[in-house]
C-alpha cells in the first residue's frame, strides 16, 4: 500500500477535549448539563445547518445563548468556546514530522467557521496542513460521502493512498465507501502503530 496523504480530524484528535471543556464551562454559568448537550450536541437540525454552511456564526450562537438563557453576547460564547481548546502536542508533532518526511498532511472535519478561524488565530494549526476540507465549505458532513470525495479531489491522491482517522467509528464508513484507508482513533500510541501497519514511516 502506497500511502501519500495522512488525514487528521480536529475534535477528539488534534484538539482532544475542547468540546467537553466548553460544555462544562457553559454548565458552570448555571445551565443544566442536559440543556448544554441539547443545544450543542443534540440540536441536529440547527447544528447540521451550521456545520454545512447554511447558517452563520452569529445566527447559531445567538440562538444558543437564547436557548441557554445567558446574558453573554454571541461573540462572548465563541470566545468561551475557543478558550476551552488546547492542542495535543504529540499529535501536532506527528503532523509536522510526517510533512517533513514527504507525506501530504490533510485535515477533514465537521466544523463551523467560528471554531476553525478562532483556533487558527490562537494556534496557527492550519499552517501544518497541506489540504483542508471542512463541512461548512463542502456543504456536507462526514455522515455522507461528499466531503470524502472532496478530500480525494483536493489531495490529488487516489483514495487508497489516503489515510483517514477519526474517534467516531460511524464517520469512517462513508470514507471507506469512497475507498479511503480508515483508522479508528482510540489513543495516541495505538494510532502510531496503525499508521506503521499500513507502511507509514514515523
């Protein structure tokens, strides 16, 4: 197997626990945990529209603050979100090392502009990736094949020459359907072993 492109997810992989820290920060403002989850994790229609570019930052976060009955501005909520994220430096180190070794690095993520732009401003993480594919630009999430076809097109690699890792197994199925080599991310050391098992030199 000739792997050329190695693709990383952001939430749960490059940024390991920001989502949960943010939800805890909202709960600390007096919002019940169930309400935090309902709006941020389970509002399927609103979040899907947001992540597929049909809704902007101001509209989603204004809705969220009203649902949570918070006196914060929508920009304050976004700042709280970005402040909750930190980089897994081990993963960032692997990304940089792979790039230096001649592999093409890619990010493929269900995401929204406020988070991507805020984290880029804070960490400059996108500078480590050659290919960037986001759901809000493609108009589809990782529950469908469209975003993975965009990954193939943007990378210029054949599907089987692309590795995609995610911490959610359901996100791997559409990637497999496209022909991409997939890995379930369940821990850093296991991930390195999985990469080596398909011939990636780390």
